[in-house]
C-alpha cells in the first residue's frame, strides 16, 4: 500500500505522528504537506493530493488540518475520492468496512496525537467488506459520472 499524507500549518504535530506510525508499520508513504508554520490555505494541499490518489498514484491518503473539515470538504470534491472525517476508532473501522474510504481526514485541534495514531492504525488495517456496500458505493460512482 502507498499512502500520501498532506496537511496545513494547523496539523503538523498529528501529521508527524501519522508519519511515525507509517514508518513503524512499514507502509510506503510520502508527505506532500506544508513544511512551515506560517498560515497556508488547506485547499492548496488537499486538492492536488486528492488528485494523486484518484489517479492511482497512491492507494490511500491521510489529510490533517485544524479540524479536518476543510481537508475533507476539499478532498471529496475530487472524483473517485471517498474521504471520511473521523476522530474515533469505531468510525475509522466502519468507514473502511462500509464506505471503502480512500482518504482519512483528522483535525489536530480536535484530537491529540495519541488518539490520531490509533484512529489511523485501525483505518489502515481494516479491509472493505464489499457485498451490499459495494452496490451503495457504485451508486455514488454513477452519480459522479453523470
Ligand atoms: C486553519 O486555521 C484552519 O481553518 C484549517 O486548518 C482547517 O481547520 C479548516 O477546516
């Protein structure tokens, strides 16, 4: 699995923690997020990163900003992206099993690095259930093609 991480100035601590986790798990990854603490605009990071995942260059993405909300709104504008804004382990598991989410968004002003790591770990380890859930995702994909 290849994972693209990105984030703005408000998510650097959690982004670094997620990077540590990916290194520990031996998952190939790239950090395309901002590298400074000055204020940047989250769509400038979310949109190009989402496009690189939608194109197949990466399998999944983990996007971090202050709340995770801006990142998730922007990412979900890109065709083929199913971004889940998730700050708990239960939702992280279910959004993989039921929604086959390919991007996880989290907010550093909402969740600390310890919980963010657990959420990301479960999200990375959980497989899609398929079956009836695949039919439902197919309806979203069909809508994108209209
Ligand atoms: C930046 O201040 C903040 O607005 C951004 O990180 C994010 O939370 C937006 O949704």
